């Protein structure tokens, strides 16, 4: 269950609208966003650096990493791809 918290500057740590959950950095920029169902991360999620730059995109099933995860470096170039099944890494490219 999510606990409603704020950073010391008053910025909310997250916002839940329907089943879309968004986490924030202290500076107000989006940290992560995706679907939140039955108290679990579900489907595609995007994660960002504190600068707002896309860091990685991955998928969850029942709150566990499942499927392809893509990570980008600070120059927006593909750093690597990983594949997970039930939270266990099965392949890294």
C-alpha cells in the first residue's frame, strides 16, 4: 500500500490518478510512471533521471520484472537490453 509522503520542500513523492502512478523527484520532475493495479506495478513503466531524461523502460507482471527492459545512457544511446521472466534475468544484450 502506498503511503502519502512529501519531501521536506513540500513536493509530493507520488500521485495516483485512477490506475496511473507517477513518482517524483524532490525537484518535482517525474521519477517513474506506469500502471498500478492491486497494489502492484503492472505493464510498461518508464524511469527517468533527475534531469528529466529517460533512463529505462521496462515491464512488470504481478509486480515483478517481466519481459524486455531497455536502459539508456546519459547521451540517450542504448546502453543495454535485458529480458526478465518472473523477476529473473534470462538474457542481456
